[in-house]
């Protein structure tokens, strides 16, 4: 097999972007053979601009033509990801799922079990991790340059979304349709990078604001604390209602500090003597370890991040290259979101892995409460 034949389900904003990328040959090892679209305007566009691509009116027709593709790219509303993914896996098709991979840890685990049982590949579309700045940050941390990690702080309130965004689809920014707001949507990118750098914490404590900036019941601001067995203390602060915002990740270790700002700038402060050694040696009352600061050169061009995800997925299947964005990565990101929600609802820290049954029960209660409020309104 020289190229991976792929079909795409979901032809909305991101679906159109992915379809165009594949149609234009930007992913060398993939060829688009079909698109599933229920929208009349979308079907008209596909018939006009994608003459060599089959158009399927619904999922039933898509799966009826399963011999026409090797992998399915899922770009539908969040709550349908797991169901479609399991159906594709049971049909023997590899799957690449837009973030989030699912909305609860229990359903994502069912999907991963199904993937394993049917011996197919499951990848997730987390393009931000492909940005040069975060790849360099991962390289620096893995090298041990920072020594023993002590604290990580990510302030990301650059996700501003106006009411026009929240009204763009009926399912968006609702418990019933999206299973949350900021944490299950925009923050999934940050959570993916966070867990790739530090792994999952032992404990999460979250202070979440629901409808602070918008007339809805889901979350639009969070202050989240994460504690690790190795002593690392993490803080994540985010909002989709503040502007102008910042996007800055700072990581402190015994040997210095690493900062990634606005996805593009990487700065490394290195202690010439690590803090633990200096503490034993120093005799001056206000003595501090000498350090040097330097900016690490990285490319600011992030335009090919989606292509990298798609190309890696195809290369993994066709040539056995390591999969950079796996289904397990998707599960970890959902675990962080679910853990934060659960901590907020129970008003106490929670340990990971979370109690999936408890989470699902409280989630359903929020869905009912949201429906009751809409009925009263």
C-alpha cells in the first residue's frame, strides 16, 4: 500500500479544512476517497469541487462502502466521536479523531478497548503539540536540563469567544451537546501538551466558573491545581471570556526555568549551580544561584501542524513509524477535563484515575438541570 485511503465524516469548519488539505495533496501518504456530509450546501460543494471523491449522505451509506477506504477521519460533534470510532474499529478501519477523542473517560476507554480488540490504529488530532516551540520544550525537559521539576504554571486566557461563536451550532457550549465548555473544548489542546510534558497528576483541585461571561451553564473560566508524586505542583489558569489574553507556560526545576510564550518563543534560564547544591553551599543571607538566560531559536511557522498529524498517522500505519498522537493521549486529556469538573462539582480534590460512574451521574444531573432551565426560559 503506497497511500492510505481515507474517508472523512463531518464537513463543517474543520472538516472542510481537512478535506481541502487532502484534496490538494498536502499529505503525501494519504488520499481522500470519500466524504460523509448530510448538509445540502456541503454536498453541492463536494460535487462541484471534489469530482473524484465519493459523497455519502449519512453514516449508513459511509459504512456500506467500507471497502473504499482504509481509515476514517472523524470530525463530527464531540458526543458522536466514540460511537463512530467504535463502529469504524469494528469494521476493521483505522481511525483518526478530532479533539476531544470523547467526552468522558469511561466512553473513551470503551473505544480504546474496541480498538485493541479489533487491532486497528486510533490517532487523535492535536495539532498544537506539533508546534516547534512545544516540540523543543519536550526535548529540553527530556534532556534533564531543568533538573528536578518543581513547579509548572500555564496561564492561557487567549481563548476569547464571543456569543456569536457559542451560538454557531445548537450543540456547542452546552452540557447536552458538548458535555462542557472551555475544558472539554479549547483546553484540550493545553491538556494534551501538559500530559505529554509531565504525565498525569495524582490529584486535581479545580475552581471553575460556569457562565461567568456568557448566558450558559457550562464553564468559561478555570483555576486548576495539579499535584504529582514527584513533588511537581502544576497550575493551569484559562478563560474564554477575557481579552486581550496571554498564553505563557513556565516550568521551574532545580537547575532553572523554561518559558514558552504565545506558542512561538522559548526562553531558558539555566542556574550555573542547581538550587539544591547552592542551598548546601551558600553562606550569604541573600545569596542566589548565578544563572544565565538565553532564547532558544525555534521556527514560528506553525502552518503545517495539521499536515504533520495526518502524515504521522499515515506513516505509522504504512511504515511503522511511532504514532505521536495516540488514543491514549486523547484519554489523558479527557481525564484532566473530567477530573477538573468532578473536583468542582464535589468541591474537593479528586485523585486520578477518577471515579467514572460518579462523574457520569453528576454529568447527567447537569444535563437535566440545563434542560429544565431551558424549558423554564
